[in-house]
């Protein structure tokens, strides 16, 4: 009989209720752990049924007053996979009442990496593969397959006032930033929140090469700077710039697809004949386009790589759609068609505009260096090219000061070496100074007859400045013996205004100083305000163009004329944020020239318009 009684007591002690009672002295207790699978519809339904916490002003802390809290915790998006998202917030501090029951639905939405969700009495900085003996939570969940997510339903009972951390124990995920803070029984003070983020920053700084990075994903050009800073070629954007692209991680390799196309009807103002060698008119249906593939591969197995190789492939359908004579654009100049200089037309870009490879390496916690080789590629001269600036992405047209500011973005033969330290960068290039020839499908002969240097400075996350100077040997094919010294300066400002809102502005100056002929300047100011589905934009330009540039009478070849161009437009996305944005846009253009050009252009003031679709990848979160 006594053996039966002892057995009964043992069974009682092993029962769930007894285990809860026996462990009530612990600060937290895992009461439930159930594996499930979810479809996207089921995940969306779970998000709607969650308990919503109160978000603080800094948007980094969620406070709950309920005694029973239901959370949905999902892994981060592709571009920030080593993180959690709770109520849409990245790794928030969670504040819950004492004696609360917290139900957690943890969902691994990653498609190529396992993750878990553990809660414990552990403090950062975390070691790779941290000891989880003092934690409780989910198993390591495999990645999703065919849209079916692996998940676990957890239930925690949180008792005495204390501060815990939640983290992913897979590999070095917690060390790389996949963790947050859980505060039980008291509101989060500003000091505790500050301590959490200071600890997070310090843990990031312990990672090789992360001392001056504010984003987890590194640039494909320079492993030492964040991806959002990457402009065209090796140029810099503000760190806060949004990224419109599709990204895929394959193991540790990053693939990113970026681009846009503008199917449209455009009509340029002015009575001047804008044809090129008899081809084209002042209006047309066309579709300016650009497609770019970026790739990076780390060369070591550190938590954050110290070295990597990167590659860019950029293409345009202009040769097929725009043909060799390009599209009408009032006051535009540069390059040729049929052996004749183009005027009031934008030349088409080549089929291949960039084929480049880069090797970069972190030299210390605060510095890095890279070597960039392109055929074709872009030298260190000028600001990020117009279609890569956030302030200029919604314009179907190139700026009329393109050949003063950023026209060297397609150069057949370039080598650039750069050194970056924190927010500064200095770089120099040897390159082919000639503009591409009329055959838009071939690869021009590589030359290294020109050079440039650029100094870049990002004083804060919202600002990028550059100053550059270069020598270009015979850039225009019809101007033998004419070399140009080009100097540029730019200020690019980007201000995030919310989860789906942004304001970007660029100020650009370029000066061309030829060895024969007058020195001339081009000034540009452009701005774009985006809020959810709507974008409003404006570009204003003032450029000094010679009679030679505008293809006027020989007697006016060295005379400078002032031309001004203003464009205002709006785009409304009827498909938005679902992998591909498709927007309907309209733009009005106003051109103004000095009265000395009235006989050529039929007056001083000219109006043009266009309607277009803007198709591009959605913004990465």
C-alpha cells in the first residue's frame, strides 16, 4: 500500500499544476509550448487578434497594462533578418505588469535560416551560441517553405519585478542584434530604455567592422558602410535613404534587384525642330528604363564579415525603345546620332551601363578600404546619378545639366580606390573620359586617359555631401582636342517622416572648364515628398550652355546662353508596397531661355507635359 501512495505522490508532483506550484519561486515560467504551422492568412488573422501595447514617443518601447497579453513575434524582413518584429517595431522593449500571463506566437518568416525565441536572465553582449540553460522558449524553428510558416505557441507566467531579455540563440544571431528587453512589474524608465539601446549599440560595436555602421546590411561596394548609404558607382547617399529593391539572401550571399521603367507619352514645348538626323519629333511614346542587379559575398565567417567581394550589373532598354536618337528634352545636349551632335534630346543609354566588381575590407572598427573595377563603370566624379537619387527617382527625364554633373556614370574602363573612416571617404579614379559611342550594344575600347578625386562626408544619417574634381580627355566624339576639367559639389538631404513617408532633396552644382571655350555652370535643385501612395516632386535647373552645345550658328559657338527648366509632377501608386509599385504620374515642364535664343526656340517661354506609369520594386522595410 505504501508503494502505491508514494507512486501517487510522485505523479502529483510531476503534474503540470504541481510543476507550476513548485516553480512559482522562479521569476518566469513557461507554461505552454506548442508547435504549429501557419499560412499567411492565418498569420494576418493572428496579428489582428494580438494585444496592442502603447508605443512611447521614441517608438522603441511597448507598454501593456493587461494581466493577459497576447503577442505575435515574427522574424525580421530579408534586409534585416537578424531581428524581431513585434507590433511592427524592431526589437522593442516590452513592459508588462507583475504576475502577467504573456502568450507569444513566435513565427519564423525567414525562408533560408532557422531562428528561435528565448526569454531569460541574460545580459548583453551575447556570445555566439549563447548558453540557454537559464532561458525558456521555443525550439529552433526551420525556415518557411512554400508560404507555410513554422511557429510555436508559448505561454509565460511572469512574477516578481525584474528585467529579462529575449533573444535568438541560433549561432551568433543574438550577438548580431537579434534581441530585446522585457521589463516586468514597472514602467520602463528613460534610463532603462537608454541602457537597453546603449547595450545594443555596444554589442554591435564588438562585431568586426560594425563600429561605424548603423545598419546590419553592408553595402555591396564597401563592407564597412551600410547598404542604405550606397548610391550609384561608389557614391554615397544619406544613411536614412529608403531602398526600393527586391532582396534575397542565399546563405550569407546577398542578391538585390533594383530598377524602374516609365512607359509614357511626352511632349516637349518649343517650336524648334528637335529631330536628330531627321529622326524623332517633339513628342513620342517611349519608356526610359534602368535595371540593376547587385551581389555581395563575404570572404570570411565572422559574425560581420571583415572582407567581401561585390558586383554590379546595370542595363537599360533604351537602345531598343528610345533608339539611337533618344527622347525630346528641351535644352538637353551631349553625344551624337548619325555623326551629328544631339540638341534638345536626351541620348539613349547603352544596353550595358555597368559591369563592375569590388573588393572591400574593414581595416579597423572605424575604417575600411575598397578597390572598384568597371567595364563599364562609374568613376569618383559627381553626386549619385540622377536615377539613383531618392529625390530624382520619380522623374522620367534626365536633368539638362547632366553633362556638367553626373554624365560620367557610364564609362568604358574605370578603376577606383577608396578609403572610408566613420563618416568620411576619399577616393580617386583612373578612367576613360570619352562618352560612349553611338553603338549602344557594343563595349567601347577601354582607356585610362582621365582621372578624378572625390571627398564625401555624411555628417549625420540624413545628410550626404560631396566635392569632386576630374580631368576628362576629349569627352565628346566631335570635339577633338577639347579636354574638360569638371568640378562638382552636392548636398543631399533625406528625412524619414514615418513608416511609409519620406522627404528627399538634392542641391547639385557642376562646372565644365574646357581648354578651348568658356567655362560654364549648371545648378540643380530637386525635391520629392512621398506619403504612402502619393509622391509630389519638383526639379528646377539653371544652366549656362554655349552655342556649340545647343547646335546654333558657328558665330555663336563660344557664346554662353542662360537656360532654365522647371518640372513639377505627382505619382499615385495604385499598387503599393506589395513587392512591386505601379504608379500613374503626370508632369508639367516649363522652359525659359534668354531672348537671344528666341529665333531658334520661337520665344522665351515654353510648356511641355507628359503622362506616365512608374514601375519599380517596392520599398524594403
